[in-house]
C-alpha cells in the first residue's frame, strides 16, 4: 500500500527541517581522519549517536578465524583494521512490518598530498551545493543519512514498525570484512539499503574484486656493472605488461554478459602501489607491486586468483631472468565476488516509489565497476540488496565532494522507503 500523500509530504518536510543538523553531523564525521586502522574514534562517535537515539547497542571485534573460513573473507594482513563494528538495533512496539538493514562504512582512503587539495582534506567546507572533504561522499554523507532518515520520522512522532539494524563497519575499502562480520555475527533482515554515492540510481550489477601483490627479486650489483646484474624494477614492469594482457583477455570475455557486454571496459586492473630498490647507484634486488582487478559476477574469486598466479608463473618461465628467479604472488585484501540484483523485488518497487516521491523522477539503475558491501547480502543472505545514494564527484581523489541538494533528496527517499517498507507506529515513549 502506497504512503498517504499527506504523510509523504510531512515526512519530506521533516527531512527538510532536520537537514541543517544532518549537515553538521556529516561534517563532524568527516573531521575524523578515519583511514584504515584509525577508525576507532569515529566508531565511538557513531556508537554514542546511536545510543543517544535509544538504539540497543552492539559493538564487537572482527572474528579472524570465522572470516578466514568464509569464502567471501578477505585475507588478513598486518594492515587490517582492529576497529570495532557498531550496530544499533531499533525494536518496534510490535513487529508489524518488514525488517531492514541500513549500513555504512566509516573507513576512508588515504588523502594523497594535502597541498593538492583546495581545502584541508579532513576539514569539511561547503561551497555552493558542494560539501568537500575526504570521505564526505564515500560515504559519510550516506552514513549520516542512515540516522537522519529515521530522525525525520521520529520528529513527527513516528518510528519503524519493524526491526531496523543501523550498521557502521570498517574495512569496506580494503577487504569487505566488516560487512561480512555483521553477517557472521548473525544480523539478518528482509532487505538492506546502503547509501553509497551512486548518483541517485540503483546499482543493478557490481563487480567482484581481488587484491594481490607481486614481488620480484633481482641480482644487485654496482651500476658500473649493470650487465652482470638483474634489475627487479625492470622485471616488475615486464610482469605489469603481462597483467595488462590478462586484463585485455578478461575484458574480451564480456560478450553475452548482462549489464557488462555494452560497457567499453568493464574489468579494470589498477597498479596501485609500486616500491623497490635500496640505493640509486645499486641495481635493485627487489620490487613489489600492489594490484587490484575486477571480476564479473558469477566468476569464482578463488578460481580467478589461481588464474592470476598461473599467468604470472607461466610468463616468468619464459623470461630470461625470472625463469630462475620466479616472482611470488600474494593475495592480500579483497577476495570478493560480484553480484547482480535481479529486478522485480518488492523492495526495489518500494524504493522506486520513494525515489519518485522525493525527486519527481523515475528510478534508474546501472552497473558500477567498483566494490560494494551489498555483495554480502546479495550473495550470502540472498535478500534484496539495494545500493542507492547521492551525487558526488572525485571520490578517492582530490577535492572529493558530495551534492547537498542530492543528499537531501536521497535522505527523503530513504525516509519514505523506511516508512513504506517497515511500516510506521507511534514513537515509543522514554
């Protein structure tokens, strides 16, 4: 049953009334420099915000053994965050509607050189319609929207008539283990909504992701005798060329794949980091490259990892130096498979109606070639996994920014979605 038009407008007016507070809360989140491993203070802030709103609270650590035993778990590395996962649980007076997970992550990617930003990366600045700051778009604006769409209902005396789990995770940018940990903890619902910055559209399909590191060893000599040595950095570039050929092969395999066949370059290999050598006048004896590559939905992550390792090994066997000094390949982060969100679910229909009501536009969907935590719920809970959020620019880049008008619109959509999906009841006193 669609929301009464008068109630719909009342909810949207409430979002408007609370938006200045929502913006301030988003700015407060951005001020936490919550890069990988440094999310603790931000998670404490989120915990207090949820507890002050009356949620039942759970705060827990990653279970390393359980993650390692799960096929979707990312390999543990020394850099893995030990920040807790935070879950706020809303219990209704009576479980009359459908339950929901609202999830967001607080971890953000490194800023790069601060002098290449127009403003300090962790000092949020508003210019016109744009809110600037690292992590503001990806995804602290959506994180705040999870709370403030519920606040909008509470402001008019209503609350969801079903269980709502507000989940704040880490490791989204590196393994996906935070979202997986909520699944392993046992949290379940009838649907999940994750407001990543997805241009006010629904993500229909999403790639899987593998992280891996290739290390090449060389033979060090003084540069005056270069011909007698073997340059590990030069050898690493030869490995990169072979990985580019692998990328070409995987992109050529897009034919017949729904949501991917018409995309020019759906599988992206990124050489994200390279380091090697010890001295400018010594032929380098080591080089490491850190890589990220996408996977089509339906491709087994373990099988893809084996193909990468085999491809590097086969190339090395035909290389004059590496044949006797084979490089090592280590998988050290994302080990995640892609998903397709089938059309036709009731949850999607409710989101489409909410989007229409808040924006006046029909809901569009698209494929995005980046990692999303929605894969946990689509693949392992097999529930409608809705990823939908605000318009943004420069995520993971300099001057990351999110549109405030768009943020307000998607918060309205989310509030309407919660009201229809979960149903509403009078706020519990106290």
